[in-house]
C-alpha cells in the first residue's frame, strides 16, 4: 500500500488528535497543534496517509527574520504513528513538504530537532539566526536551518515567531 500526501483540513482533526498522543505519550503537543491549525500563520500542514488513516503529520509556521526579505518557516511539530516509525514515513513526509515549500517560494526552513536526523535532509547548525528564546547549552546543535534557494541573502538576527510559538517552555 502506497503512502499518500495531502494538506490537512478540518475533517482531519480526529486523525491528528489520535496521532500526537501516540507519537508523544509524554508530551501534550495537541494545544500547540490546534493553535497552529487554526491560525493564519500556518505555512503548510501535511499529512501522510494510507487507506485514509493518518500515519504522520508535519506543520510549518510562517516566521520572519528582521531585515530578511524572504519567506522563512519553522518546521514542527512532526509526528509519525509508532507502528510506522523507522519505516521512512517521516523521511518521505519531510521530503514531500520541502518540495512543496520550495515550489511556494519559501527560502529558508528553521528547526529545533535531532541534529542527526535533520542533517540527513541538509539542515546545518545555525549560528546566524537565533531562536526566539535562549536554548539550553546542550541543545545548541539542535537549532538548524536549510536554505531552499541558492540566491539567499546573508542573514543574521533572531527568528520572529507568531503567537503559538511565543511560549518559552516550547524552547527550553
């Protein structure tokens, strides 16, 4: 059975609500996910499905860097159902979403995540654009970026995030 990718809509809420507690049993990410899905700051919300069952979900939030005249998004959260982890669903979801973002003119993607995982997609440690909150020292390598265009201008500053991400506990 082949994995299908499509943007999420209101009819997918139940599948998304079922997915996140399974994927993150020790974290309650649903309030953030709901806030992102209902906000005007959402850049992309992509689902991975098989037989109309949600296997994975990935959200990108529109952000900005002061002085940068290019589209910037923040990747996250990303969830894959436990029975489908380590089977390429997350990788396929990221690859599909990066292609869609590139087609939409997004220039840069930021992420706070596992360096070993995200460097497989070309994400590099970011020392030029700072996250909106000071990260714990041992998380420094987890703050990463990926340029989707080759003509990106040099950038320095602090990532400006919309309201759903303006909670320090999401960053520390």
